[in-house]
């Protein structure tokens, strides 16, 4: 019996109505007294197991009637070292998604993962120091607004929000039924049914100036299929169920990067004989697509449609005119 199996055996025996004795554990697992003592010490110190010695009953057991023992469960001891490191990376990424909606839930997981790491070849502090998660162009969201949104979202209530339209500077009052939160390009977005527009809308959370939960009104529920049809078929964060197809051709040099990138879940790509790369992607609103195309400068050409080709051409001409001036 390996150590992982012993831990689960000890856990089962400790949860028994009368606890368990050192001799009972030795006989059950066929190991020495020293091995059992080491396992008990490890579970207490590394895995935070609330194991106590009951002097009156003359047995080991979990501490009764404590919050720690009521919610205690063995962590994922079946993970090997590389898998634990991968979990820590995931935990670090999740915890960095400010403003921290997931922090109360992943806190206990983080503690257990760190204890597991400390028992391995690399201390948790060293792993976290060597793993970096960098945020580019992240906009700060108000924690109070975020809290109200998450509460309404999970409790299925409607929200009264004040939203800033950055294009025209207009602030509008909206009653919305929140459907889901999306973290996209280091920023949070709220996908909602807008009762003002009677349609699905996506709002940047940092553009929501205030949010009040309307507990007297249950949120309207939109099916996943409808959400995908309206919000999942467009390009980037911009929604729309009427899509066009953009055909882009990247130079051989740019193709070395772009051919490995995922711009859209329904994209199609083809490496041409000359080394260039042709990318076909659907879009409903050209705003974000134009920005992504322009960052590649002379390394990309819009083949079709003509409306997108003209939009990018006009932007490039305007930019070039600023430098000529």
C-alpha cells in the first residue's frame, strides 16, 4: 500500500464513530508504528487534517463539532508534482482576475496546493516567484459594482445600471437581466438581456458607473443556444447574429505567428505555397476586427469584403496623413 492509499485509509478510519487506534491502523495497513506516526504527522502538518488524540477514549479521531473538521476533505493527493504545479498556475491565474470574485472559493484550494508543493522538490514561494501573469490594457472595475453584478447574476435577479457609452459619452439607465460574466483580454464584460432595447447586449463592467440589485424582479433567462447565436458568432466582444466573412492574407513573415493564433472559434486558415497565410473569420461588427488588422500594418491585406477593405484603407490613410503633416 503506497502513501496515498494509506492517507485515504487513515481518513476513513478516523471518520469512524469510535475513531481508531495506532495498533488498528498498523494492522489494517500492514505497516510499522513509525510509519503510521509519520503519516499522522504529515496529514496534520501538511494537509491541515484536524486529527486529535482522545485521551478519554484512547483513540485518534477528527476533532468533533468544529468548522475545520466539518468541511475538511483530503486534497487531490493523486496529482503528481507536474500536475500540482499546473494547478498552482491555474490558481494563480484565477486569483489574478480582479476584482476577485473567485477568491473566497479558491482560497482553501490555494492553501492545500501550497502545502502539497511545500512537500515536493520546489517550495510554493519559489514556484509563485517564477510564474508571472502579466495584464495588458486592463481597466479597473469598481469592486462594489462587480459585487452587485455577481450577486444578481448568481441569484438570478435583475439589475438597474448606469452605463457609459464611450463612443458618444452618453450615460443611460438600463434595466438588465444578467446572463453571464466574461473575462476577455484582461477586462470583464457582462452579457445581459437589456429590457430597454429588448435584445441581448454586452456591457464592459468598467463602463458601468453604478449597479443596484432588483430583488423584487427575477431575471429573464436566455438559453445558451440564443446566447451563442447572438454573442458567440460575432468577432471579439461585439455581438450580432448577422455575420459576414473576412478574408485576410498575411505575409510569410507574419504567418509564422498568425498561423498559430486563434482569432475565432470558427476560423479557417490556409498556408499558401509562397508561405503567406490566408485567414477567413466571421464577424458581425468590424470595430475590433479593424483594430486587430491594423496592428499588423503592412504585413496583412484585407482581400474581402470590400466594406472591410475600405474601412481599413481609410484608417491607414488617415494615420499616414497625420505623419505627413
